[in-house]
C-alpha cells in the first residue's frame, strides 16, 4: 500500500520531469552532503500543486517555489511513504548517482578505451563516440565490457587467417563456436574495429569484411565467375567458378602484374564473351550484381598482384552503386562507363532500354553521368552493349 500511495502522489509520466529536477539536486551535491533548500521555476500547475501538497502549503497559482528538501523528506517519512525524499525518488526511478560517482564511472570507461588491448580496437574507441556502442553491448557493465574487449583483441590478434572458418576461429579463441556469429557482441566489436582500420565503407557486408581477413563465412555461397584468368588450372575459353573457400585456403599465384582485367556486372555478358571470343577473350571477372565476399576476395587478390581492373555495369542506379563500390574501394577504372558512353549507347540500344526507376545515385567517378541518366530517364542493361565492349575484350 505505501508503494501505491507514493506512486499516486509523486509517480506517473506527468511528474517525470519534476522528479528529474529533484533527483538532479541530489546528484549535483558534494560527496557526503545532502541538498538543503531548492528553488524551482517554470513549474506546471500540476507540479506546483504536488510540491505544495508535499510541503503542507495551501494551494495557490504559481510557477516558482522554494522549499526545504529535508522538510519534504520528513513529511514523507511521517506519512510512512518513504525514509525521505531521496529514498522516495530512488524507489520511483532507481538509484541516484552523484556527480562524483558519474565522473568516476566516466573516468573508468575512458581508461578502458585508452587501454584497449589491440591497436585497431584502441583506434576505434579513441574518438569516444564508440564507447556508446561498447556500453550497449556490455549492458552498461564495465567488467563485461572489459571481457568483450579482451575477446575482440584475441580475435584481432589472430588475423589475418588462412581460410579458417569463422566458427572454428570462435571455438578456438573464445570457447564458443557461435561467439562470432552475426550480431554477437565480440563479432560486432571486431567488425567495427576492422571497418575503422580499413578503407571499407559502411555498406561492405560482414562476410566480405571477414573474407578480407582470411576468415570464411558461408564459404561455398555465391562463387566468383570468371573467364580466361591467367592461372594454370583454368581451361581457356570456358567460364570458371571460384569459391571463397578455394580463394582463401589456397590462393592462386596470380601472374597478372601489369595486366588489364575487365570486370562486368552480369553473368550473361560473360557468357556472350565466352561464346563469341572463347580463348581469345581478355581476362574477365563477373561481380554478379553487388560483389559478395568471393568476388571481393578475388578482385582484391588480383589488385594486390598488380592487375589493372576496368569495370562496366548496367546503366541504372544499382549499376552506378556497384560502380562506386568497385572504383571507390577496389581501385577499378571505368570501362566505357561514363556520360559520353551512355549517350552513345542510347542510340545503339533503343530496343532494350527501359525507364529508370528508384532514387538517383551519384557516380563518384563521373558526375556528368548521373545528370545524363536522370535527364534521359532511361536504363540500359549491360548485355545490350556487348558489341561495343567486345572490341576491348578481343583487343
């Protein structure tokens, strides 16, 4: 009953702001001291009426009141509602942390950030704003945060791996095969640190980030499709699939330094090239839409081996987004994929063009391209332009 009466007197959403102002008086007090008097202004009629009732004053219309906090506490105690005003506030909304306690707690969290046990983790935590995510993952518990950071540091220290499955890495380092699954706290910290320490943008998939570190996730999903890559196991003129498992566990020694590697978006274009040119076709890689982990791993390997990547895609907004990815994070160059190429293609592909749909996407490599596409309002599939691209592939 006392609890119910206390909530009727001082609880509820309408008095939440008033309770916060009263709590602040205790939170801002010096260590070991209690506030004595408090003056509040800008009160709502309900807040003023409540404070007047608590202090035993006759009700009157006012927006400002000064009162003795200890007297309010004594009246609550005499009524059997609480041991005092602070006790009443804490029973309604939880413990009140003093400014001194809050400062000490903030210092402990800051110390955790600066003492993070791995450079990538420390760099990610350094700006301070990342502490918010760490606190949420640890449910605000500092010991839990320390344990998460230790686990993340152990994983980061073990990278890069050599095609190790993610579950095996988690079991070996963290004692739980699922500890690095999507959404798990340690996995979230590791990926945040990896993204912060690389040129990866926020749209890069988790699987691609793991793959870039030699960790396989769904290693047989969406293999990369290629034609005529210079590798002894490749049959000239025949399309070839490369799984993420194969690329990470036994990376080929790509002999592509100084070579031009063409990159297309659609499997149909690669099939056309195989049929028309066969073994005479230049090395061609297909992203099959937005590149997934296997495609990114392959293109990164080719780039590190010294290849020059040239990308072409659909003249539509998703195609432009894919181009931004390849040219922004993988260093590809546009391959007949500019404003002039689009305008020339409009005249050649009249039977297959379609209306552009969706929000425009700015082509980071050619601002004029976005304007030209928006003005024409037409999309062009890559396959419709094969005859133009064929000359480059046969060259």
